[in-house]
């Protein structure tokens, strides 16, 4: 490490780095392609010559074989810009086990940062709750990855609630040119316009991925005894008999998850449920296999 770390931060950073590397071990990173043509690029295929094409790209050997003019079609390997956005609102710091939603989401984001950096891509990081908290510019290389990991190990947090619409609106400004945008959040913002910025991200040419991070207890309500549930983002406490309302609760949470998935997919983005009891590498493999 290039800087002296506080012991507690060093422990968190070491644990996060180990989790991220283990996750990355299960992933195969592909190279990105762009449809640019040129002599310095990688040959892909031939196509028929058309008026207006650059005559320098005519493959004369192919012409000698077929008596037809053919153009060499090339593609360049290009650096992609990845913007990784992490929800650090109060609700993300809850978990029914030792792993909170924020812990799990941080591991997913860190693993993606490793993958993108290993490919030579530029990675930026944004953390948010009701506004942007941390903002790292897009850079590539080991030094930037080290800085990004330090930020993830100790992100700026508050007791604020989630404001997806406002935060994603600011994220659009930060994301810049087209690239990959990954948002890791529990999406616990019940405003009707919470996900409205997703279509605008897509319209700007970004490939948008939403990792919906939920604890299994939030999905299943497994408790047997009456509980007093206290909100983490200012909601009033509620006395609940889980057994008496489990069926209705599960119907409601299933409807919430499906609504989030449908809105993201309808905008052209990609949605992936990321339960904290699912190994992070499994979640990311599902994401890659769906490409």
C-alpha cells in the first residue's frame, strides 16, 4: 500500500480486497470491440466494395482469387469507461446476518472494478444516498484501483434516506460519454419516479445495469414471533406478527421486485437480483451469461 492506513481501515480494506479477488477468480473478462476501421486494427471479415469506400482498404489478394473488389473490415480494441454507483443510504447498512447489504454491494462493485481495470478500462466510482457522497473520476491502472478500493472500504455515509431519482440525475452528468453504468442499491425509494433516470442513461448510449441488493429476510420474512420493526430511514416503528402477514408481505415484495425489474428492462437496461445470501461471483456470472 502506498499510504499508512488506520488499523481498522486496513482490516476492512484487506477483507474487501480478498473478497473482490475471490469473486473475480470466477469470472472471465472479455475484450471490448468497437466498429472502427483502419490498418492498425484487428481484421474481422471481408465485405463487398461500395462507391465511396477507401480504395486503400481493397484486398487485392481477394480480388485476384474472386475477380471481385472486397474491402477488409476491421475493428479496434477500445478502452471502455465504467461508472460504478454504490448506494450508501441508511437502509443499506442493515443485514440479518454478519453481512449487510452494503457489505455485499461493496464486494460486487469492487469485483467489477477489478475486472474493468484488468481489461485496461477506465473506472469511476460514485457513492450516493439522497445526493452524491463520493465521486472518483474515471482512471485506469493499479494506483487508481487502490484509491478506489480505499474509498469503498470507508465510504462517506450518513443517516440519509435513498433518493434514487435525484442521485441518478446527477450520475447522468458524471457518467459522461457512452460506457457501462452499474448501480448497486436496495432500490428502497418508493417514489413513482425513482427509476425515471434509467431511460435517460440508456438514451445517452450507456449500457445500464442495476444490481438489486436485498437481504433474504427482506424477501422471505422468516420470523415466527411478533416483532417491533424500526425504520432505518425515518419510518415510524411498526408492531408486526410475521406469521399472520407473511403471505401478503411476500406478495408485496415479489410485486416490488418485479416492478423494478420491469422498469429497468423496459428502459433497455439490465436488471439482476443480488441477494446477500448468494455468493457475489454467482450473481456476476449470471449477469455475464445473460449478455
